[in-house]
C-alpha cells in the first residue's frame, strides 16, 4: 500500500482544468497544480453544466425579499432554479469523496464572501453570502475538507486542509478492511487525533473499547462519526505543544540536562511564534530514531500529508504556525 492514500477532490473546473470562466479564461492555481500528482480531481463547472456556455455574460446574486436569486443582468435571465436543481442532483451523486476546492467569490462556486446586490442595475454590493453551488457543498459536506482556492494561499489554512483531506482519504481507503484496519489507523494517528481534540479522542478510545457491546459494523460507523467531528475544530498552537510534550516525556529521562533545556527553549520560541512547529517535530523524530521508538516514528502527527506539499510560504495573513 502507498504511504499516503489518494484523496478524491471535487474542484471548480476553471482552476487549472478548463478555460470555462465567463470571459473564456482559465485560472492558474499553484495549489491545485501541485496537488495533481497526489489527488484524484473531479472538475466541475456548474455554470457550464446549466448551459450558460463559454464565454458568457456574467451572473450575480441578487437579494429579493428573503430570497437569493442568481440573475444575468445583461439578459435579465433568472437561472436560480437551474443552478439549484443542478447542485441538488450533482451533490446527491457524490460518493467516495474527501474534499472540495472551490473558486473564491464566484456567485456559483464561492463558499462565503460572495457579493450580494440589490438589483441587476449597476450599484454597490449590499452584503455577502455563499454561492448557490458552494453554499450547498458547505451545508452538506462540512464533515469533509472544503476550502476556497483563495484561502489556500494561507499556510495555516492549507496545512489544516491537507491534514484533514489526507487523513479522511486514508480512513476511506481502509474502511473496506474492517475493524482491525480501523484500530491500526487509530494507533498510527493517535497523536494527531490528540492534537485536534482530546475529548473526541477519548470518545474514539471508548468506541473501540465497546466493540463487544456495539458490534463491528456499528463500531466503525461510530468511529467515523467521531473522526468527522474531530476535524470541526482546528489543532491549535497550545494543543500542538501539549502533544509534543506528551511525546517528549517518552525520552526525557534518557536525555542530558542540556538536551532537555534545548527542547524547552524550542517550545518557548514556538509559543512566541518565533519558531515553526516543524523544528520541534524534527527534534522529536531524531530522539525517536536514536531510541528506536517505532511507535512514535509511525505517527502521522509528524507528516499527515506528503512532505513535498509542505511549503512555508503564504499570503502573509494569519500565519500562526
Ligand atoms: S467559478 Fe465555478 S462556475 Fe465559475 S467558471 Fe469556475 S467552475 Fe465555472
């Protein structure tokens, strides 16, 4: 089996795959491009799917009373029903999928921050909402890895997205293998799960313990539910530190005073955002190699997705690694 499962990701087709934007352009996107070697993409362009053609006149979201309509100002055409019906049918057919990458701010694909207008006439936006397709994706699949392409320029958001995406894909890959494979998954992902949510990890431990009571099938279902819940919350700087300390305890008594002090110094720098977390994980890994701690070396906590995707560059916003 390959080290990393290949996630299946639905992607807005104009991102790298097709010149299907309203003006006949394709959008070059480094994240999507880089992921192509590691992900099975399923491109879709909702506007082309409802027959708007390329190139086409732009569409926008207009708020009428409490309804959000998808209108084409130049033709006054209302394509709300077509888009809603396409989204419902398409999304009902989604199977074996781990995530979505959708075009930011599109009135169809955008997940949030899509401009809303008062009418089809020229005028400023009166607010923001989600695109008609993107909003349904968010409502139905928030347990999967769902992101907008613009947000993925941020290192922290991208890191969380990749972690969730590859972890869910690895769980999906082993599902047909049954409970023993789930137990193996739990073991290898133990510290990663702990970093995301200690209370949910406790629930998962309990679920696996109660297998005699619930039976294998229900145990796997309960475990999967807990896994989806776990990723609702992002791993935080302080929980990463807590997990690093937990791992460090395994080696502490065998280390010199200076080695222990060096670890504490790194932890302090990380807490003050002066050091990336990768400095700490590299140190922990080197201790695991030295003391031949294979249980630690196998932990996905150190590399939840292919290392080649790890680039510590971002849009400059919200960088809190
Ligand atoms: S944003 Fe969505 S609807 Fe618009 S061109 Fe891209 S894929 Fe098509």
